[in-house]
C-alpha cells in the first residue's frame, strides 16, 4: 500500500487527527530550494468555513475533525450514529423511526437548533435535502465507507455557504488520496435481541504521473428492533416497570350516543380478551369512564426498522498541465428499510340498526382492525450525485469552477391500511362484525385493505466559480482575497396517493407539495494579516431567491497570538435560513380541528371557563408568505499549548435567531384573535355573518425568536513513553447555558428554563483514549450525557413553569483492540456499551427513552477485519 502525500499534508492530517487546538498555526516541513515556488502553491490548504487557502492549519474559526481512525474506533456503521454522539449535537438529533416515511432518515442538529439550521456538505458542496422530511439533509444516505474525515465547524457560516449554516457546518470529506486495494468487513451480534449489524467496503485506488482515481463500494445493514424486545418499551401488562404508554383506546370500545349510558364507554362480553391476547379489559377514567377494551400495540410494533445501505463512490483528478487540473466525484447510494406498525386504529359511527352494533343505540366505535394485519412500510431512497470541476492559475489568480448535480428520490409503500368508505359499508351491512373480526371473509377484508404510496424527490443543479488572489503586502504578510459566484436550481416534489391525500384512508393522510426555485449568489472573503501575530478575516455574501427574496450575510473574525502557546479568536456573523420549499408550496389539506372559540363565546356571553370545545373546518397550508429566519452569532475563544504534551481550547458562543419559522395551530390563531393581536401573514380565522367560524387557515409562519449560548471545552494530552508506546487522550465538553424561544403566542407566561428539562440536557462530554504499542492499538471511549427534569408544568395561577421529576444521566463505555498484522491487515475487536447500560427512560419520551441522544441497543461486540493489498 502506498500513500502519495507531501510532507505538509501528512503533518496536517496528523495535527487534525490528533486534535490540534483551533487557532494554533503550523508550518510546512522543509522542501528543496528548487521547488520553493511549487511548494508555495501546494502548501496552501482550504479548511471548512473559509474559501481562502492558507498555509497554516487553523485560522480564527473553531473546526473539529473526526479522522478515519476515529471513525473506525467508534464502531458506528453510519455517519448519523457517529455524529449523534458528538458534544456539538447538544440535544441529540432525529433517528430513524419504524413505520413512517422517515424510518431510514438520520440528521444532525448542531447547538440544538434543528437540522434545518445545520448545513451538511460533501467535499464543500451542498448535499440535497430529504424530500420526505423537506427540512433536513439525510446523512444516513452518505456511505461511511467512503469517508476520509468529517470536519465540524461549530460557528455560523452563512457568509461563506449561504442558507442553513446558522448552527454550523458538517463537511464530509471523501476518500481521494489512496493507491492500492482494501477490503473490510465488520460483523456484530448484539447480546440483546434485534439490531444485528453488518458492514463492509471494498476500495481500489489507482495513481499515475498525472492523475488518480479511487472507487469505494460499501454496504451496511441493521436488523429490526421490536418494542417488546426492550424492557422499557414492552407491554406494561407483561412488565409493570415498562415506561411504555402501550394501551390504546382504539381496541374494541363503543361510546353510545343515546340511552342511559350515553357518553360512556362500553365493550360487549366476549369481544375483548377472547378475541386477541393483545386486547385487555379494564376500567378507564381517562377517556370516557366505564369499562373498556384496550389494545396493546407493543406486541406487534417495531421501534427501529430494518435498514440497509449500499453505495458506489468514485473520485478522480487529472493534471491537465502545470497550471490546471480537473477533478470529479460521482456517487450512487440506495437505502432501504422495512418497518412495522400495529394494525390500523380508526373510528366509525355505527347506526342502531346495523347488524354489527350489539347495542340498541347509535354508537361511535373505536376499533383496532387486527384482521387486516399489521401496517408494514417499505421505504427506499436513492441518491445520485456528480461533480466536475477545474482548478488552475491564470497570471496571479487561482481559479476554481465547476458543476454539481444531486438528486434524492424516495419511495414509501404502506400495506394493510383501510379504505374508510368500504369499512363503513362493511359495518353497516354486518359483513364485518367487530365482535368477531377474524370471522370476516377474505373478500370483505380485501375490500377494506388499501396499499398507500408516497413518491418524493429533491434535485439540485449547481454552477460555481471563484477566483483567489494576493492583493498587497502589509505588516504580517499578503492580503488575500477570494471572490465568487454560485447559481443553484432546486426542485422538490412530494406526492401522496390520491386516496390518502383526500383523507379517505384510515391511518394515513397526505399533504402533497411541489415547487422549484433558483438561487443566485455573490460572495467575497478577505484575509488581512495586520501583524505577524494578528489577522482579521472579513466575508460577505448576497443570495437572491426567486420565490421569497434576498439575504445579505456578513462575517468578521480575528485571530491574535500574543505568544507562541496562546491564541485568542473572536467572530461576529449574521446568517439566515431560507424557508424550505415544502413549507412554501404544500397543498391545502382539510382537517376537522377541535377548538374553543373564545371570541364567539364572548359574543354570546359564555364565560371563558365554560366555553365548549367544538369541531370546525380547518385547512393546513404551505405558506407562500414565509420569509427567511435571520441570525446573529457571537463567538470568542482561547487556545493554549500548556506543555509539549498538553493543549486545549475554550470557546464561547451565542446565537440569536429572529423570525423563526414554526407551525401555528388553529387554536393558537383563535387565541390571537381573542387577544386582539394580528395573525401571522398567510394565516387566519374566517367567520360567517353571525360570527361563527367558517374556516381556519393554519400552518407555518414566521413567529418568535430563539436564543442559545454555551461553552465548548477541549483538552488534549499526548504522552510519549518511548519504547513503551504512546497514549493520546481527548476530552470534549459541550455546555449549554441558555436555549430559549420567545413567542408572541404565550407572552403572558414567563419563558421556561428549557435547558435541563426533558430532551435538553445541559451538557455532554466525551473522553477518548488511544494507546498505541508496537503493532497494537487499544482504545477506551466514554460518552456522558447530563440528567434532566422529567416535565414542566404551570403553577396554580399559570404565571410560571415548574420543573418536576428526574431523568437520569447516561454514560456509555466503548473499548477496542486492534492488531496490525505482518501481512498488511488490521484485526479489530470492539465492544460498544461494555457495561450494557440502559438509556435514560421516561414515559414522557415518545419512544419511552431518550431516543434522540441515546440508544437502546445494549452491549454490542464487533469484530472487523481489514486487508490491504
């Protein structure tokens, strides 16, 4: 195996891999005198967060690098799982959830600001958004086998990259510089049921005098985990210590509309436990009172879907002449998942004379259609991308231009849903009897079943170009400048099947949307080396969107190095997040909303406390009046080299976001009207001549402000024991001091202390230790997440929020041992979660545990073999 890298590149990769503190400069190794001019060109590299190529590794920006070694030591088989463990992912991020279009979707949420405010790049170019979510980029679609390193910029970067970079940037750098061949396979068999993982890749790199090419084929998979395979999410009937809210009122419950027991729940004798072991009869005081028949969905539903990813990644470049080179990257990735939900829950009004009604009065039936079978979903996503670019020099100007294309297309097929009209007809004529559902004929059941579908696509066509040059020499060196332009076309479509979109399918609904826009951008960035130890960087970017308007994003940063061992840095940046195409273009979807009409009650003289809940016509829309979110970011930090073996950094950040985009519900709009305040643009409550509600238009709007601030702490130690080996330790801590939303919709209630409540831990810490000795490498990685309160409630007079309950912290230990064999291979044994620690649990979590920042996989032993040729 041969790696063709110059000495500077080697030094930089080592420094980044070892975690050199941000802000400490590094110079190149000596080269021959006759190559000085060429070295001056080669010794400049570009780092995430800047367009300027520079000779020192770090500037005024905090960039953390996860290199290939760290990726392999993590034991993770997807980038989403790898990044979920970082301290910058403050409150966790979205994970695949079985039974939905997003069951193979994984995202990253820097600073807890959401995936729509975290920009993901591939080799510095924008990655397409997932058409299923519409507001985030699916990093599960990026093959981990093709990744050389991941650079995390924990600072706003809209001045450089445009929209979505408010919380920071994830730049995935793919493998390029490799000669030879490599195959690798990872096998794991978790001790707990479910979740088996397999991963492997094959890589071939070819290099010549003028060019190189690399191809990586990879595949990984993980099997399904059912709810009843984990103690916190299995049935409370089977395990009273389970945290699951597992009993659904959609079992076999009849709420009579007339007669002496009107309004109470009833369940016929012989139509509960005897029908299915999943049905349980119990007294219920929560929904209607009386005795009901409830369904235990945990026996059939899955928490995590089966998921597999296979991809082909190809990169190459060719030195056309001494001044110009061409480079390219192509990828094709397919992700497939299979998920399972419990059988369809739905309700129907059954008349008194229906043969299916065991009572003498009309009733509303809340029923679990078990005879239709579990709802199964198959989700497939395909990502195709290609890039062709050229780099060269004309006179004293460095040019870089090219085209970038990417398309994310997904399919979602759901089976065993119900056609409401046919279900109603079968109940009316008695061919489907809820007291004997499994006695229905195959023809009846097949007539009720519906297969649903969803086809979604997001496409990007991008043209880019930039020119870099030295302007003039001042006290600390040459002023450097980059000017550039980008043009991007985005097209989005999300199409549900017509029956779901019309609201005719039980258990399914759709709100199709489609749209397109183009974005034109101009930007410039300047580096001013004021003195040898003081530099200032300034950047500004102008983006013009064809659908909503334009944004200007400036940024200024400085780096000051008073001594060789101390670096100070600070920055101020303004940024933005453009409204997503799906939020602007979603078609209106009908919804019968339950609301309390306070203005109408006041008109009729009904006291507010006695104002009844009514059902009214409402339409959820995409809002073409949306504007972009705008942010201001402040950052300051210090990097220090205390000794030859100890270094570190401390960074403070504060981000203020105005005009945030969030969903406004029908009741919130009625409350605004009642308080005499204006509706957000595009939304409103419309009334008839008598003052009653005609319809409510609700959906996304620009409403509220978000503020967060915190501190990142990093400490690294390198101990060289000579012949006894080397130990490297890295401590990373992310502390969130504030994370608050101020909203006009609840301005009478003091803002809660969000941090430290359920789902928002105040700090996360990682300690990574690697000991190398001869042909062996040992690693011990520790991940810790802070405890939180369990819920927030209002006090007696609704003037303040109070925290209650406790959710424990979570600490996970991973250990590994690697042998670098004499036959040019690597054998690694790794155990993830050595102590088999359970995740933080609470019935208040949607998955019964802290799903976003922990996992329920338990102890997982891995074995990985890598052979180099």
